[in-house]
C-alpha cells in the first residue's frame, strides 16, 4: 500500500515476478482494495495470496507515533510474516523510516550491528556496479558504524556480485587522508586497523568509475548523493530523448535510435535495480522508491530472492562477530535468481 501508485504497481509487479521468477507473493494490505485490483487481471495466478492488514503508514505520518498507535499496518504485518518464517523477505515502496523502524522492532537487529543501513547499487562506466551505504537510514553516524556498514556491504558484494575481495572506499571531499571532516578522519584510522581491502578516501565521482566496489558514508551524505544522481539520470534521459527526436531519429530512423536509448535506460534506471536492501536486520527487507513502477517492484522481488538464496543475513552476522575477524576471508560465488518463497509488503 506504499507506492505513489499503490496498489496498482505492487499488484502488477507481483504478477510479473510470479510469472518470471516462480515466486509466491503475499500481498499485504487492505484485502478489499487488493482483491479489486487483482480482479482486473486475467488469468489470476495461484502464486498470489492476500494477507489482510487494516492500517497504512503514510508518507505524512510521524514515524514513531504511527508505529506506536497503528498496530495492524501493512508494514508490520509483512514484517511478522518474515519473523514467523512464512515469508523469506519483504518489499516495500512505503515510508522508509517506518519500514526500517518496524523491521528493527519486529525482526530485531543482527548481533553486532549497531544500526541497519540502506544500500544502493550504482552502475559504473565499466559495466560493473558500486554499492553505496548508508543512503538514508542513519543521518548521524559514528566511525564504528561506518566500519560496520562496510562489513555488511562487503558481504553483500561478495555474495551477490561474485567479487572475491571487494575494494572498500570512504566517501570524502578528496582522496588525501587529511581531507574530510572529523568523522571521515576517525573512520579512516579505524578502517586501517581492520582486515578490509580498504583503498582509502574516494570522491563522489567514484560512484560511477568502477574504481571501488563498496563506498561507505553517513546517511545524510549518502541520501544527498543518491538524490542528486537520480535527478541527473532523469535530466540526461530527458535531454537525450530531445536530442534524438531532433537529430538522430530523423536521420537514421526511430527503431535504431530507440534501441540505443533503451539500452542506456536499462543501465542507469532505478527500475532495473528494483530496490535497496536494508542490511543489519534479521531478515530480507527491500526498500523501493515511492515512484516505483511495476517493473521496479518485479525487480525488487528478484533482489529479495537473491538475498534469501544467498544467505545474506547469516553471512553478515558471521562477519560481524569478534570485531570483524572474518572480513576478507572466504570468497563466495555470485547467486542468480531462483524460485523461492518471497513476500511482497505493500
């Protein structure tokens, strides 16, 4: 019930995921609304099941107050499905703060994780991916929290992307050690004491260069970086369409130009990456953009499947034990999407 287009995007995305991945989806929300939306689609699929939840946390709600007073929200009921083992993970395009707070309250944090972090994938010009965390869960952070974010991001990158020894960078205003603020200076010293493949400070442009695999920062800086990047991608897409319509499409034909644009869109559009995992809680939680389309929801379910099949929660917990002793240890192979039970929170 959370996206700007709810529940249309959620229902249609779930149907696509059920068909493409063979996933069983638990649609959590107001039953009459969800049944009405499902009835618009034919044929119906036995892979979709509705779990009723009467309340909804809106974008305008005070997160703390909503969690205290609304006991039957779709976010909470979805989290309870994961806690009980009925679902392998949950996906939400709703209030990010409410998703995080509810997940922590219902599922609990992984032992050793001081705070969970939201991780976002960025495409690189080398055809690879860079993981940035935190992108909004924690506005104020300590150096220890940044090291823990790196530990969680390191595991996620090894398991999902098949990167044997991910390069870890600390987002700052310059590559030199003396540049940055008090947080980055103390965090850099702490990183050097841990068994990471730590490359030092990196700059904002390194989100897209492919020079580093995991970049860590506090949630304030990370969210600004994320929103600036989304705005830039949207602007470039608009400008590219305008240029194609004015020049190339007239000269070489619409089909060829559209193919090139579609390939560009696939590489940079958030819809293709689905959602951002919330790392550090006892269960797979995927947070989607409020503007998510059915394609984005479908791909978010894929991320939830990969999260579960890769055993991300267990492996993060293993790497947070005894002061990150296992970081940089055994490598893991990449995990592809496979059929599994998955719940989609709406």
